[in-house]
C-alpha cells in the first residue's frame, strides 16, 4: 500500500516574509532563496508522486483558511482509518 502524502505549499515571498518576521530556525530557512528552493522541491515532489499514483493532498496554505486546511487533513486521515468525518470534530 502506498503512503498518504500531504504537501503544504505557499508562495516563496510569503514564506520568506514569515521567516524574516520570526527568525530562521535552521539553515534551511535562509531567506527568499531557500523559500524558492523549497517551493520548487514541493512542486517537483507533487508532480512525481501524482505521476506514480500515490495518494496525495496538496494544499496552498496562504489561500486557504487554516481551519479549512486542518479540516481537510483531518477528513483525509478519517477516511484512511475508516472514521466518519463528523467524529473528527471531537478528536
């Protein structure tokens, strides 16, 4: 059985700005250049996984409210484990 993949994406300018506001937490958060690289890798991973038929949930996080992102992820997990989505509201 294939794994389940969730890929959260954001525009590199947004992630670069967020890193600038909160400060880098690792060497992989060195500003806009690493944000662009991360976006490129995420896009490539999404295409490669989809082309190989892997179950995939790709979410553009800046354009989706966080409550909707979490609900979509919880719904996907619920589906995978056979729990009704209504039950995820109390989890």
